[in-house]
């Protein structure tokens, strides 16, 4: 039974993340392995915590140089976007993914409070703060990669 739940959560997380990249950043995102992106090519990692009927968070890691393109698209700019704007775009993307996946999982009537997106140095650092990842997906995004994790714990 837990495998079915994790599979369902991963499917809903992939759908929410894919739609967010396409609608917010005008980037095509498809489930995939994206193994062509080197492990050290991380553009940024951010997490958004949430509380309500459940608590946890969404972790977003972008790799392969797609953060600059995402930020530029979100701001409607053709030129390279500065680091602060890139971090803001990363945080906003994680925030929107979180806001889109929770109603899919818990239902549209549930009310959640989302925290401010927090940057992390590594995926493991984010997991140490939020808790074990319940579902994780990897998306191919315009030649780069997005790793998205969902931490879902019962309300306390």
C-alpha cells in the first residue's frame, strides 16, 4: 500500500511541477532521467515549508543552467538575469509548485499556510530541516533538470 501512495504522490507532484514550469516559466518539462546533467551542475536549491491538515514542504533543485532561462522568462527578459532575481524565480517556482500540488493531494477545500522559500546548499540540508522525502520526481526541463521532492507528514 505505501508504494501505491508514493506512486500517486509522485504522479501528482510531477503534474503540478510540469504545469508550473510551462505556465510560469514557459519551459517544457517532462518526466525523465536527465542523466546528461552532471551532478555538480546545480543552479540552486530551495524549499517551501507548509502547515495545515498536513505539514512538510516542497524541495526544488534546478541543474544544468536552466535557472537563468527560467528567471528571464518569468521576468519577460531576453538578457541574462542577475543572481538575486534568479533566486527569487527559484523560490517563486517552488512556492507555486507547492501551492499547486497540495490541493491535488488533500483536496481543494483544505487550507495551508506556506512558508517563505528558503535556499539550501544541498538537497540533504533541505531534507534535514523538512524531514524525509515522501515522493521525488525528476523532470527534463529544456536541456536541464529539475528535481522536486515532497515531504508530507501528518499534522501535529
